[in-house]
C-alpha cells in the first residue's frame, strides 16, 4: 500500500505542460476513483492549480482547489512546495472542466497554515492553504464560489457528499485525455470508525481531519487540494479539502480530508467575506 499526497503525473497537455514526477517516494497526489465526467457549471468553484516547475520554466498541473471568495482559493498546504513559495510561480485555471493553460489567473499571495509541517506533509494535519488572486473574479454560470460551513456544523453520518478533481482514476492509472473533470459521490465515514481503520498502519486521524469514501469510490493521486462538498438544506457547503489516503478506493481506507470547520477562523482572518 502506498500513501498518496502530492504531485500528479499527466501526459503533456497542449504541448506546454510536461509531466511532473513524484517529488519523493510515498509523496503523491490524490484523484477520483469510481467517478464520471462532471457537466460544465455543476461545480463552478472548482479550480486547477498550476506551478512553474523545473529548469524549463513550464507550467505544470499539480492540484485542485476551490473558489471560496471572488479573490481567494482554498487548497491543501501540501500542494505548495518549498519553504518560501513565490506567488508568481502559481496560477489557477477557473471555469473549465478540461485541463488546459487557458483561463488562468495569476496568484498574488500564497499562505500556508502556520501549523502545517513541511516534513510530515498532510498526515501531520493543518493541510490547508489560501491563494489570493491578483484580481477578483466576475461570477458567471461557469465561475462562482462555494459556501463555507457554519462553525458548529456536524455532517450527519452517512451523508453522501461529492468530491471532484482531475486525479488518477485508479492506482497508477492517470485520467486519460481530454482530462475532463471527474465527480464521485462519497459517504462521510464516522471519525471513530476511520480512526480504527487507520490505526493498524499507525496513521492517526486527527481532530482536524474528516474521512469520506467507500470501496471503489474515492479521491486519488492528483485531486489534492480539491473540495469535498455536501448539499446541506439546498446549499452546497465545502466541508473538506482533499489531503491524503492509502492507495485509492480501498474498502477499509477512506480518503482523508482537512476539516474546513477546524480552520474557519483562520480562513476568515484573511478572507473577510465568504459570500
């Protein structure tokens, strides 16, 4: 079994986006298992995160993310490599269901959560980061922001929620061209059950983590930073950020997400309005 966390390997897109190699053994991104093509506009907050990597200075897709405000993106801290990230080396693609280097918006500020541990990666917790865009976006049918949950929201057990992304569709199986955004419905797994499932392999499910998924329905390498959303009384709320897991879609190892309610005060400190 392999722990996944960060970088995704994809075939070249448009000739200018080379594959990115896994940065280190056991460090992989997440992707969608058991999903299907998402219709344009269904998840208008979904973005793809691109980073300027390598000696060739070419943009590479590395992670997902979500618009939580006209000018702010929420993603995973482990999607932001390096001790001192340079904002000019990041951009996000908005309003698209197929990966490409069009409709990209430059990032102005990169903020990783201060409690995130660069060595421990996602399994250490606090796996959240904020990206401020250079200019506010104008909402449309294809571009909009997701609502953050109320601080005391507890997602009822068994609630079926949705995760989206461009990641792998099975272990070591990349999403094939044309790299269309995938969606899959996943059940929320009770905290204690998830802790019991991960205990035998000495992985700790912390209080700021949330588990979701079932056999054959999961996020996988390549989806890191993307949103886990639940329809709560008619409104889509983002309850999780894709963080880490063991392989993809295994029956006793649901995907692990950063719990958004644990970081609302930190998010609102920077994002003054989430409307």
